[in-house]
């Protein structure tokens, strides 16, 4: 299960490695996320967020995340 703050993380956090390093998690291509699901998502929070991104994309809900990209990041 995810929390509301996970949606903001999904909109703000960048992929830390690989072909799409630096791209926001919600902006990763669906085929890349599907590949991860087959190979196994990384351990921890990153893997959970990638799995959530895939579910959002599969269900066509990306439009719900787009406004969250504009929320200022709190440090």
C-alpha cells in the first residue's frame, strides 16, 4: 500500500541510474517499467515507487500525477 506522499515522490524523484538516469520516475517509459517488473524491481523505496509508477501508467492515471510536479520540493 502507498501513502499520499508517495505520489509526490513519484512526481519529483529522478531515476538514479541506467539509461533513464535523471528522468522523473513518473516520466519513465512504460516498457522500461514492465522490463523492471519482469527482472525484479530494486529493493526498498525505489522499487516500490517504480512498481507504483507502472500501476499508474497501466491504469492511465498519469494525469493525476502531473499537477504534483509543480509542488515545490521541501528539503
